[in-house]
C-alpha cells in the first residue's frame, strides 16, 4: 500500500500520536516500509474531540514543517473522521463545510455501543449535500456481527466501506477478524486504511506475519482509489 486514507498521525489533537516527535518516528518507519502518502483523519467527536478546521490544519502545518526539516520524502494531507453523533447533526444542519478526502469523500464512524439513530435520515442529508460517505471499520461494530446482511444494507444506503488492515490480523479480536475476512471475501470492501493510533498498531502493521496476511487477502498491492 502506498497511500493510507485513515490514520491518527496528526500530533496532539486526538487519541493518536501525542506529539510531533512521535508522528515523525511513525512516519519514518512507515515510509521505510513503502508507505509514502498519508491522509490523516483525526476524530471529530462531540463528547471527546471537538476538532475543527483550525485545530486540524494547525497540527498539519506543524507536522509538515517537521517532515520538511527531517527531509522525509512523503506527502501528507488532512481530513477528519466524523462520529455520527448529535454534534455531527448540529454541524450538518448549520451548513458547516466538512473536511473531506479528495473533494467529496466524508469519512464517518458509528458509535461502538449502538448504531446511529435515524441512520436513513442522516445519510439522506449527507448525500443531499453532495458528500460521499465512507463508513470506517464496519467490521469493528459488534452489533453487526450476527447480521452480516447489514453490510450490504450500508452499501444500499450509500456508504463506501473501509476496513482496517489490522482487523485481518486479529488485532481487535476474533469476531472482528472474521467480519473483516467476510467483507473481503464478499467483495464488499471499497477502501482500506491503517487507522494507526499508536506504537502497538505500528509494530503490528510492520510485522512479517501481518504483511503475509495482507498479501493473502489483497495480493501484492493494496491500492486505494484516491
Ligand atoms: Fe480512526
């Protein structure tokens, strides 16, 4: 994979990398492994991380400066990962311009306890504003595990599905691994991402056993369409 469209590498603004030095360390090691382009997607989550264009672009600016100073040959940009909570609905209805990936792609996540309330309505409004929603890590929501037909329903609602590479390794448990494998085998995966938050994720991504699992699932090249 040359391009990662989901990560928490921007320093100090969510539960990902805590500071610029850590971000540089992660990027250097990922770049050595061949990953050269990063779309960072910090959380925007009403109860925990109220990031906005300003906080995200400030962090991006600091990281880009450090990358330049270190002479690393990588491309880095930023969007966000939006929790579909009440705060998101406030943003949606107040006409906020969302931080998107390549124009109109909007990375969203669901709460881990229950699916968003009134999902049809929310997705209708997102589409009406001409955004293309992506659902981050559908394999991680336990409430879908017993109902795999729900994944196709999410596609029918208009979501692209993005799995986390590490889900295939068992990093998030067996059920999540099974769900991710199911999604790959059914051809339901549109995009893959690292969703890298910390050192543990990085080590697991670079581990030869994981690399073999990625290769077994996707062949030699995992390419994202943008
Ligand atoms: Fe994430």
